[in-house]
C-alpha cells in the first residue's frame, strides 16, 4: 500500500493572522498558506485469465472438426485487449483478438480444430490469454485439457466420440463378454448338477448292499 499527499492553496500569508508561524521564518512575509491531506493510493489492477477450455468430447474421431470454446475473464479494473491462442501440443490451432474487454467481463471464444491428418494419440490442448498492458500476474493466463484422438470413422464434420465402426466394435465386444460370462455361469451349474448326480448314483449300490 502506498500513500499520497494532496496539496491545495488555502490563503495568502499576508491576509491570514499568524500564518507566518506555520510556514514563514518572518511573520508577515509574502507567501501562501498551503493545506494538505494524506490518502492511500490504491493500485489499478490489470489482469486477464484463461478460465476454461470446453470441448464437445474428450474422445475424438480422427478426421472430424471439433468445436472448442475458450473462456476468458478480465479480472482487472480497466478494459483490456488480449490475443487468445489455442494449441494442440505445440501446434497452433488458431488465435483471436479480444478488444477492450470490460472490467470483470467474461468472454467465450469459439475455435474449430480440424483433426484430419493429426494422427491418433493423446493431445494436450492449451489456451493462452496474452498479457495485457501493465499486467504482472501471469500464472492464470494458461489453461489446458487432455483429449484423445481415435483412429477411424472420420468424416470431416463437427463431432466427437466414437465413430460408427468403433461403436459397432464396442457393442460386439460387450456381447461377447456377456456371452462368455453366461457360459461360465451355465457351465458351473452343469458341473454342480453332474457332481450331485454322481454322488447319488454312487451311494445307491451301497444302500442296496445294506438291504441284502
């Protein structure tokens, strides 16, 4: 916290009784009586933040165009202009300029990521809100999320998630899993029934011998 001092002209020494005792070596000398008041200086905050990245899905089919939205917040006391940049790993997806964002305002910026040719794998999406004039706090200017690009089924249209072939493959695996579980349960039941039948048939001759 800093402090300042406001000065103003109060009156002429020559027209103010005893003014000289406050500021003049010789009472009655020509001069000006100056008043003052101290006050706290509140610094003006300049700060923009990248609040979030929102994707239409975290599993993306290769070849699709994915909608991404970056939320930018002006946390400062004055309007600010910033450039918002979006990256997939180290590759730039795009950038947009936001002019004079009002203080405390929140803006959502749309981007489109064309995944054709990027290759399947895990990607780190990073949004960067560029430094505004006079900004010193930069740790909130970046935001990241992790997405996965899956191979197959890309059509070049906006979308996310599994492709039809991936969906069919997933359903087939699910059916096979349930079929295997059913066979195991059924096989266990048959085994128990056979063992019980064997025990009963082996006990029958012994009972017949006792009766004789």
